[in-house]
C-alpha cells in the first residue's frame, strides 16, 4: 500500500522533500499540497506531483480523507498549529525543525502526543541519519571509553544580512544541540556563550563567531564554535575525547589532488550537499513508520529538549552568565 502524503509548505525544503518522495524513495506518494503562495504549490504540482490536490489551508489538507500522513515544511512559526492538527487527526507527521518556536509550544505538542497515546511525530534532525555521525556514534559507544570532552564546529561561508545573533542558536547550533545529545546519550545541565573578536565580515546585529559551552549530566564538557561568515566553505567538525582514545567525525568524501605545486581537496559550500544522503534516509524512515500508523527517529520530546536548550543558550548570549538547563521528567511514551 502506498502512503498518501500531504506537504504543507512548498518552499525550497518542501519542494526538495516532495521530489525525493516521488522520485527517489519507495512507499510514498505526494497527493496534496498547501502553501500561502499558491503559485509555489502549482510549480511543485507541475514539476513533481501532477496528481496532487492543492488545498487553501494546511488544516484542510490535514483533514482530507485522501491524506494518510503529513510533512510540515512551512515557516517555523506555523509548525505548532499544523503538528497539533495532525495529532488531533491521528495522522503521522514529519516536521522540519523547529518543532515549535517556543519551548512552551513544543511542550504542548508533547502533551498532545502523550494524550493520544502513540508516537505520531518525527522531527527533521537529519544528522542522526548521516553516515559519518552514525559511524562516529558506533566508535563512541564501544571503543574510546567514557566521553570526557567534545570539540565541535559549525561553519558557514556566509549568511544573509537579516541573520542576527540569536539565529546562531535557533537556526545553526540547533543541529549540534540535538546530535550531540544523541551521540553522547546524555542531557544538558548548563550553557554559556562567549564571544571572541568579531569578524569584519559580520554586521552590527550579528556577533560572529561565538563559542557555546555546554555541560551534560554525566559531566561531559562541550565547546561548539559557531562561525557563520568563515568564507572558505560549509564545514562541520566534531571530535569526541574519551578515557581511552578520541574519535573524529569523518570528512565528506573528496578527491585529493596535486596541482600547481599544492596538495588540495574540495570543501563543500552548501549544507544541502553535505547532508543530501541523510535527508533521503530520514524520510524513508518516516514513510516506513507512518505506513504503520506511527513515527520513529527524533521525537517531539527531542524537539522539546532542543527548544529548552536553545532558550538557555540565547539567555547565555544575552547575559554572559552560565545558564542552568532544567528538564521535566521524560514521559514514558518516549
């Protein structure tokens, strides 16, 4: 049986997810589209999903008896309302990050899912599906002893003028917040942010770079460099130092070349290229689980924890203080 999927939000990521579902993956088909920009829906229908019905609102799409499962790839501020509607309808839902724009909103989703009694939501933290991170986790879990420290970096070549200091947490660090918690099987207890010298490529509303310092319940100390105007490429680094060894995240596959008296290899410049395979794997995972009426992978609880941690990191940006991170008891559902 083919899973009938509706996409709410047909911008860049929604369009790309629709393409992979209809043209790359197995078991799913795009049957419905919704976006505030109807022309965007029509473009996706014409190019990717000719049989899809266009709905005026996301709520109408979710309520349609012809839709089995939902992808929420709309503007972040709308995620909560659509995910809650999908839960109320009993339909599996894949939601791109953020799950909600506030921790309170994410908690409402957790509470609704717990009340429903079955997991329905998968959050789009695709790094858990990346082959490099999976290989790193296998080593961390079995070969280097107890983790003591993590040194990580998230570097972008450049960002738009509207990118401001808090976005370094909510839009950039959010991936490290989730994947490092998963990698270590641990939770955070505090956050601090320190600012080195500001890059000349930054602007008045963006302090760049910055270093985020996190501490976990098990006592692991984490430092993450966030540098979104590094100029040289899109570069994700992660090193875990354990009691008996250390392990590094593998570099993306690249041919090493000797030319013009130099030894060199290409560095990616686009995040979509760096994690393209992981998007395929995560959505195939969603389709398989949704066909059974449930969800797997990163959960609403993971989205909620990421929101709490993000809020603490932004408070640390603003105050310079070490900000405690307190989590409520984890529901049995998760």
